[in-house]
């Protein structure tokens, strides 16, 4: 029996993993492992570095691990892992991406996506309700697509989704329009004019030398600048936006907003 960070690991411990490339920035073990301990759940969450070329083999191998109950997913695998699940939730069908998989009877994997609902919950808890707002979302990848759907479900009046991958944008807009017709516009470059909330849902900011996803100097007065990157907590984007007087919203709020959903999804009590 071993203990690390207050979490006791033994032969009866159930396993959860978070898959990503990179994984040095993941914050979920620091939140979920204390939650397991608090709830008296004999489980541990560990990060697994999964290069894209190896993702399918890694997921197939994890399927064979009899004491593995769940998989969390971070960049860049959220869209790819949705295609490896046996069943998908309606949110995954809309967004085309997943950030959590639960083992079901017979070893089947059920995929869900809590990025969007977690982001919106964190945004609202910080006093930045997107209802009736014009929102710009930069990045239409796995997390961005989920956030787009959640923002529209939460009542955003107009959503501008921006990504240089036009094929990805076209497919996402078609899925969003099927549920919330006429409220989404798309563009290859950032469309921030008149937005009350602007969100970075790209990986830009994970590394010190990354360029900015958009220019804070171009934003409208009073705009809220949000980033989904969790480490570093204060990205270059947020630092520069705050220096210009904009209100900023850091990425850890998105994960904190997901905790209740994870508890229910994995039956943690």
C-alpha cells in the first residue's frame, strides 16, 4: 500500500487516467484525487502522455485493464476519442468531441463532454452570464465545439466562432444550426467586433513562445476576456488584457465547474 498526496493506493484501487499530449499542464489530478479522498472512494487519477499516433492503441489497451473505470481527455484528443467510444451522449453528437469516457457493462465506453457546461458554469459563477451577450469563440477544436454548444444553450444572442480550419468550422456550424438556427457566424480569423465576451479555446498560451490568439487591443470596452488554458493560470493573453483594463477569466474555472457533473457521471456519490 502506498500513499501520495493524501491518496492511498493499494491492490483494490480503481484507476482513472487523463490522456493528452502534452500532460504537464493538466490540473484534473489535483482536483479529482482530493475529491476521491473526501468521498472515501478508493480510486486514483493519473496522467498518461498519449501521442496522437498512439492514441487508438492506448485506448484499446486501456479497454483491457479490468480495474480502469474512466478516461478523461485533454488536448489534442477530444475529437479523435469520440470516434473510439461505443456510445456517445447527445452533446458529443452535437459537438463531435468528448472529454470523459465511462466504462459500462461488458467493457463498452460511453462518451460525454462536460467542457462546455463546465465553462459556462464557471463563467456564470464569476458573474459573467453569457445570456443575451454577443460572444466570440476563437478555436473550434474539441473544447471549443463543446463551449460553442453550451454558450448557445445558455442563451448567447450571437456566437462568432473563429478557426482557420474552414472544413471544421462548416461542419460545426451545421451541427449548431440544427439546434440553434441563425445564431452562429463563422470566420477564419478572429471576429471580435462588438463582443461582450471573447474566449480563447485554442492551445495558444500553453507554451511561453506562443503567439496571441487575438489582439486584446482590438476588443470593445468592457469586454470579458476568458481563456480555457489552466496552466499557466495567467496566460500572456490574460496578462495583456488585464493590463489594458479588461476583466479576465482564467481556465481553472472551467474544470471547477465540471466537478459536480463528473461526480454524477462516474457515480462517485
